[in-house]
C-alpha cells in the first residue's frame, strides 16, 4: 500500500485568508481561501464528469468560517459563501499545494476564456510580497 504524506499542522489565518498546512514529509503549503474554493472537490463544483464542472467566479473575498476534521483522512471546509459540501482529503490538499502554480494559471485562463476578470490582487502574489512561499517542498533524498 502506497504511503501518502499526512498533515502535522493546519492553521487558518482568517485575516489573510490563508490555510497553512504542514505535512510529515517536510512540505508546507499556504493555500488562499479563494484557490481552495474554486478547486473544491465537491460535485457542485467539479460535476460528476469533467464536462459538468462549473467555473467558480467572484470568489476573491471568500473566507473559511469552519474546518471540521473527517476521520483521519480529510477536512470539511465551510466557506462564508455557504459552500460546505467538499471533503478535502489530505492527498488532494497535498496535490493542490504542490500544483498550485499550473492549477492557478489554468483557473485564470478559464476565467479569461469566458471574459471574466478577478477584481482583487492575486493572492499568491500577495503571499510572495510578504516573503511567504506558497509551497515549500521537502528536500530530495
């Protein structure tokens, strides 16, 4: 059975709208609430098939109001826009952390394709301006 990294620390920074997660392999991710919301694993967002996925728009100011641990494998994230149906398992959060850059660029591209623009500063740029890396990966062995 393949082992996957497990979280050792989860901190919600509501003021800056960042969920920070450290894993037992040394990885640490700072994930903006907007990014987590637009990549919700819920059927409401992803659909039951890729062609049913719904592009999330206008989520720049979304925040997390509650985190509920689900067993030892996931966290339910409750957002202030009333979205609460996605279960974020540890592996999915790790994937979002590792792949933040291409995933975020894909989201921005899909917004552009439908003529939409974000109305707030890029949350990943804001992190970097504060000297915080969105992703810190473990050293290769």
